[in-house]
């Protein structure tokens, strides 16, 4: 006979001494022992009827047993006591009873859990009392709610009569307002028809004006020719914009694009000087701002500047020493345009209204405020900001601020020349040759070996260049105008026929998308003629092959990415290039073991409509064939490993730790 567990004997000895139901179960929930109070609780008279049985064989309610067994299992699993509230329906009376139950793990001498021991105290009376109190409180609360609702209903009834009177009055006011809007709409429709007719009538004289500009182009100096052409185009743009606006078309159909701010300002200022001949319009463009770009609709930007200058001129009144100053400045993140006048100034109240785009008609000749509306709309669409600083009777300064973007690939921000170069200048305007002589004079004084050749005829320039030996052609720096009047050839065609690698298209037609596309196909950069005075002349000294030692060369079209890592690698000497062609022109100067970092693909700029400039894998192949041995590609997307050569190491742009290792 199996010896009984000593723990069970101990429990049996104390079971009847405990003044509450007391029991112990095995791991499967079977009864091992219980006292008389427990027997009464579960409705049995003989222990033998339950010992060895589980709860399902003892209770009729399976849901109760499931709940109790879940608690028992939790005690066995955690080895910790649990205190719960058990709800059991008495099998004899059908009455619900409540118990505060405690269950603890039952252990043998070895400390092993062999079951559960539990006890419970009935709390039915206390529970029923608590339930009764809560029910009484609920009924009391319901009565208070009912009383409050009755008061609310009374208030509603009292207000319904007043509301009825208010609705009758409101309907009468609505009718008056509708009549007013209908009259305004009819008046606006008449105005639209008048505007449409005026714009329609403008088109014919505008077309005649443009034709006259083109017919007389050969007899006009280029500066006046450009100003007339731009003025006629601006009038046409404004007219078309108004026509679109009053046809209920969107006012922002023109796409935003990279805009060279300095030249756009110069175009508007040229027009304004003709328009306001009695006003001094002075400019101050910071040197670092001449080649700054923003993303904006070009015609809307020019119209905005025109509106602000018009307001500045109007503020001067008939002041004898009236003056408008236009300043252009930049930092790494922003482009700033300051327009200041020494006119009547503004009150702080007026400044607040303008900055908050509250309609302004006070003090305006016609009371329209359309100019300021256009300024605010343009700023809002292009993430710009407006700030006004003014003192009544003294001055007003308006600051327009726009996010600065990366310069597009096509812009020539500098001109590089070498000691033995011959600079060929091709332009059909004699004044431009004089301007280039003045620009180059300091450089020629330092390096008299540099020669300058002037041509006004494109074919003369082609014949001169193509007559030179190959070595001499490599020393040519060609600065060519695009528009060569009545010559049957343009500057890009001259560059294409001479195949001069170090060529720059110097033209006032830089904003023409087709010309930019043709120049990009020839890998030719463009210098706006208006900025020829400002472009830096860089003396690019000849370097012996393999003699320029740096820690690494970084070739990536994302300038911000290179700038970020150059700051992190501040202790290293890093040369940066932003397009593969410029780098490959200079690669000979670096030793063959130079660490060269490439991008996967190169584009002229970010965003839609960008132009593809080169494949990093192709550049790597060219470098490998030249003998370069330390090639790394840092890319945003890992290329297909089957096309990556074994001489090229791949690092993803998010792998900062691996990029940092390049500094070792």
C-alpha cells in the first residue's frame, strides 16, 4: 500500500480546526481532502463521494469550474498565492453566493508543487449590501438627472418662442445678404467681360511690338534689345495670367523651377528704371549671392518683385531725393531680397495687417491691393516669408526670404583658365568684348602668358580654332555667345564644330529650356551674360600627374551629402566634385592609390525633370582601366551584385559606421 504524503496527514489534522471551508487539490484539480464546511458548501455528506474527483464531476456549472481551474493553474504555474472573489450559485437554493477565496501552492518536503490548497470566506451579505447601496445611489442619481432634464425641457420650451422670432429675423437678413451677393456677382461678371476684352485687345499691339523688336534687333545694342524683348514678354505674361485668372483657371499653372535670383532681379530692375525714370533705383548684390537659386515660378517671382518696387516708388510720392535700394544676400539655407525706400514709411498697424495678409486699400490710389495679394500668394506657394521694417516719415524695408536650393548642373559659377591658355571670346556685340577685356585685365597682369583672341563672326572662330595643332587646341578656353545675328550659326554650334572641352556658353538666353537642353547634351555650362561681370576667374595651375595628394576624392551630385561628411571628416583633406565629367577632367592629378568615392547615378539636380549625367559603374570602370585601385561607391540603393565588379567596394548611404571607417 502506497504511503500517504505526510503533508496530507498534517492537512487532515488541522482541516476541522479551520472555521472556514478548507480543501486541497492535486495538479489535475482532483479533490485530495476537504473539511466539513467545504462539504456543506458543495452539497455532499460523504468525503468518499468527492475524493479523487475533479470539479467537473462535483459541480453542475462547467463555466464556474473552468474559471476555478484557470485560477488553480495560475497558482501552480507561478508558485504564488492568489486572492480572488468567487461567485457560485448554490445548487440547492439557486441563490448566488460570493466568497473571498485564497489559493496557495501545495508543496511536498522537497519543495515541489504537488497541488493547490485553498480556503474561502463567504462575503455574500457584505456584497449584497454593497450592491444595494450602489443601486440606491444609482436611483438617486437617476432622479437628479430626471429633475435636471425637466428643468432643461422647461428652458427649451421657454426659448422656442424666442428662437422662432430669431429665425424669422435671420431669414430676413439672409435674403438681404443674398440680394447683395447677387448684385456683386453680376457686377463682377461685367468686370470680367471688360477685362477679357481689354486683354484681347492688348494681344495685337503686343504681337506688333515683339515683331518690331525682332526686326530692329540688328541695329540695337544688345542691352536695349534684351530689355525690350523682356519687357514685351513680361507684358504678355501678365496679360495671359489675368486672362487665365478671370476665366476661373488656376493661377499657378506655371511650374516652379530653379530660378537664378540675381538675373531675375536684374531683368525686373531694368524695366523699372525705364518705367520710373525720375527715381533712383540702386542695387547691392553680395558677391556670394550672384549665383544663388530658389525654386519658384519665374514669372510670378518677377511679378512679385515688380509689385513691391511699385509700392516702394508710390511711397516716395514727389520726394526730390526719392530712392529705392534693392539688395540681394544669401546664407547656406536662405536667399534674401531687401527692397528699401526712403518714402513715407508705415505705421505698425499697417505693417501688422500686411504681414498677416489682411486686405489693404487705405492709401492706395485705386484701392485695389492686388499687388500685395499676389505677393502673399507667391510667398505661400513657394515657402517664402515677408518681414517689414519701417519708420513713419523715414523709410520702409521689405525683406523677402526664400529657401535656397542647390545650383543646377548647367550654371557656370566660375571660369577656369591655365597659364598657357588662349582665351577665345566670340560675341557679335563690340561692347561685350570690351567688358571681357576689363574683366580679364587683372588676370592678364599676373600671367602675361595668357593670350586673348576676339571674334565677332562664328565661322572665323571655327576656322581659327580648327587650324591649330591638337596640343594647342587643348589650351583653348572658349567663351561663346549664343545669339550671333544674321550669321547662320549659333554659339553652341561653334562649340560643337570645334570640340573644345573647356567651353562656356555666355548668353542672355540662359532661361530658354531648349538651349539649356542642347548645352547639357554637349556637356557645356552656361554663364548668363548679365553675370559675366561677377563670375570668378580661377587660375587653375597645371599639376603634375599623380602629384596632388589628398585623403579622398568625393564625387556625388548631392552637395549636402558631401558637405555633411566633409564636416564630420574635418581633419581630412577632401576634394569634392558634383558631376563625373568635371572629375574625369582632373583625375590625372591624383595618385593611383587615392581613395575615390563615387555615387551610383549622377543627375544635374534633384526633383522632377532632372537630367541624367552619368552612371557610377561606368565611371568606376574608366578609373579602373586608368589604374586606380581604391574605389568605393556610396549609394542609396544597393545595385545588383551580378553587375558590381570586384574592384569596387559598395557601401549604402545609411551605413554611417562603414562610411566612418573610410577615414582610417
